[in-house]
C-alpha cells in the first residue's frame, strides 16, 4: 500500500494539463494532498501550499507522488535531484510514469540504503487473459473523448459519486495511474501488452448484479493517432451498455498534435457507437460531458444547451454543474 498523505511533485510541468495526476488527487482525495513541490519555471499551480521537503515532512507527508504526466513519461535530471533527496529525507516515492522508478539505478540504490519504497503504479500486477468477448452480467458505462485529457476520468468519478448518493449500485473502475493513485486499485491499461489490453478490461469489469453499473475510466481517443489503441481496447473489453461523449471545446488542435484538428461530437458518436456495437449490439450513446473550465458560466450553459438541441442528448459539465443529467440517462437503460 502507498502511504498517505502525499506531497505532490509538479516538477517543471509546462501547464495544468501536464499536472493532471496531481490535480486528480487534489480534487478527489484532498485529505491526502499536504502540499505541492514545484521547480523553477513550473507552469502548473494546484492552489496548495508550496512546500520544501522538510516542511512537507513536518506536516506529515509520507510519500512524494510525481503528479505529472509528461509526454513519454520520462524522469529528467532536474527531477532526479529532488527524488534522491526525498528518499534520503524519509519519503517513499510513487509514480505512474512509463519511465519506472525501479529502473533508475541511483533511485533504487538510495531506496535500498534508506529502507524506502518505490511505487510504480503503472506496472501490471496481474497476468491478464486474452479477451474472449463473453457477455458479463451487470451494466457498464464508458466515457469516450474527442481528445486526450478532456475529462473522461472526472466524468466517471462524478457519476459514481452521484449514483452512490442516490443509493444506486456503482463502482468506478480505474484504468490509469491517476485513478489508481486515487482509489488504490485498477489496471494500468497503457502498460499492458497490446494483446491483453481488452482482456484486462474484461478482468476489471467482472460479472456483477444486474442493476450494478461499472463506470470505466476512459483513456485516449479514437481520433488521437498516438493513443487510439487503448481506447479500442476499452470499448471492446468493456462491452459498454452506455457511452458518454466527452469534449473540451476551447482547444485549437488535438493535444500534442498541432497538425490535427479536433473532431466534432457528431464524428465521435458516429465512430464510437458502431465499434462498441461489435461487442455489445445494445450499446447506446446516452449523454455528453463537456469540460468547460476555460469558459464563463454563461458561455458554458449556452454551449451545453446548443449540444442538447443539436444532438438530442443530455449535456453537462459534471464537475462544474453536477452529473445528474448523465445519471438520469443511465437510470433509463
């Protein structure tokens, strides 16, 4: 188990999107977020207290969590200095990077010398099966996005919170490092060997009560040339009964791909639904989740209303305005 609370390391993250791991922990497990540690030039700010390692230790922090999801998941030399010092000062380290902590000889040596633990949450701990497409009892909902980092995890977690408050049976199923750090369980899907990804999602969402909903954390986008494969595995392995379309409308292009324009919600609907119906012919698109953080409230409400008119689907920003509309849609399936 990863010891809490955490000091959230933002390093030299260029913007808030790059710090999405730390943001997720702050938003969904604030009691575990003692403060933040930033390097010079960091473009992210969680609004938490900036702390030195010594200050965080005095405040009770047990683990330094790398809260940055940078492209390629690499540990830079500047980060390494902080990580080594953190181990020497009594912190465990936790990360969901592709560049594993345990693969860094100096970090491994210092951890062994100081008796500290390196937690690589992106390392699969289970031998997952190959998917067989067998229909499972229970119901499943999957958010799918026009792009990466548009709010798929937040959508699923907001829906779970609302459903549990209503007395419905619901479980958030993490598939990425942020969700795993928040809940303590899940499948690090983008680190699973490709042939086993869909099987890992089947394993993650087993048979359950007929009225129980698994809310599967979405990943990537069918339209993102870098990360479409993980989305396909989620759609076929998850066999969703319901899809939620997720979108961030203020972007000029796909994240990390300046030559690729954002697809429309209509294009996402028309691509994702036929693919989902390969594994579950009864799948439906039931709602739209929009990340409106860069819009005023009036702009956001107007935009959501236009989506409802154009697509004939309930639309909301579940983090800003609540997930009730999306949960209502599930209750009718």
